[in-house]
C-alpha cells in the first residue's frame, strides 16, 4: 500500500462500494424479471430456463 493510506479507510471504501452495488442489483434484477411479458416467460420455460424464485 502507498505510504499514508490507512487500511481502515480502504476497507470502509470497499464496504461502501459493495453495499452500493448490492442495492443496485437488488433493484435491477427483479425489475428486469417483471418486465418480461407472459409469452416470453412461457417460451423460456419450454427452452429450459429456470424461473426466478420470486
């Protein structure tokens, strides 16, 4: 690590980025799944795509 960089600040920055990314994905994944029309999800089931658990 460069001189003057304290590990606690780096860990806090990493934790903040992880939490931000998790919240972003938690909003986008269900939104994308619910925007799929019923016919497309039915054809996905025929093709072998497993439906999401929600």
